[in-house]
């Protein structure tokens, strides 16, 4: 009985803890009632492109914020 309760508390499939970490090729996916994870190449690629755009957008600080940060950090570095 305890095994049944532990199994019911675990809502994700144990197959998700090993590669490929998705349910796409699982032969049991239509009968399985546990939480599923599917790989979608299109959404993964869109997420990657968004991440690239954000990483190349430049510094998120204004000149005033940079000066304020410089006034705080520089004296601490010069103490060495």
C-alpha cells in the first residue's frame, strides 16, 4: 500500500529522469496518466533566438546607474 501511495504522490514519469528527458518516443504515452514533457523543436528554436537577441541587446544600465555603481565599487577595490 505504501508503494502505491508513493507512486501516486510522484506525478511525473520516472523515464523523465534519464535521457532524453521527454515523452516524445515513449511507447506508453497514450496510456500513461503521469505528467508529460514533450520536446518541440520549433518552440526550442524560438526560445534560443530570443535568448540570442537578449544577450546581444547591450548593457541594461543607463549612464547614471553605471556612475553610481562605479562610485560604490571603485573605492572598495582601491582598498587592497
